[in-house]
C-alpha cells in the first residue's frame, strides 16, 4: 500500500493540516506530536515548513522514510471522543519514535481512524518540502457542515 500524504502547516504554535478527502480542516497535532513534527522539519531543514510541507505516512516501511513510530497504548479519558464510535476513533493512540536521535512520544487523535482501519503497530513517516503549486490550506470555512473536528480548538491551543 502506498503512503498517504498530507500537507501540515503551522497554525499559531501548533502543526495542523487540512484534508478535503477526509473532511478535516485545521486538524491539530497535539500532546507531543507537534514537537515531533518540529524536530523532524528542523533536522530535515525543510525550507518554509511553517507555510506547509509534505508529510507521507504508511503502516509499512517505504523508501526514504525518516522515522518509525511504534504504538504504545490507546485511550485517554480527557480526550474528546470521535464521531463513528469505533475503538480507534474513541480514544486516539499514543506512539513513540526516535526523531533524529531523540526518543519522543506523542498522541494521534481519533482522526487516525480516517487513514487506518485500526491503529497500526508501526507508522513510518517521511517529511519533504511542499511541491510547487500545492496549497496546504483547504479554502473552506472551518465551521462548514462537511468539516470534521476531532480535537476542539481550545484543546489544540493548550
């Protein structure tokens, strides 16, 4: 299976992404994942990453992957539940990986269920510059009825 691709950008001090294919708008990486992404784009020296970069991910190894995240556990009682009721959607999942020599841990929200049927044991990740002509921003109102919000804006700001 080929890697999935999203185009994260900085939203304030937090990495976020839009994905019209899944209905996600300003989906924030929180609880350690934003720090992992910052370290990854810094070590890869991705130019202008704050305005967008390419992030590929897959549950199997693929050519050029920068790091491997390993599943630790699911669940977190203070996390808002997902919309579809599945176990992966309800609680999110914690992962750990070595990002350029530093062991880091972070939480992937219930939106993970939009990309994987179940939380994978491993997720391989690759970061690259934003391709020419790609706009990482989905130009739709963030409150449109077609937009999913898995983590509230107030949680993302914490």
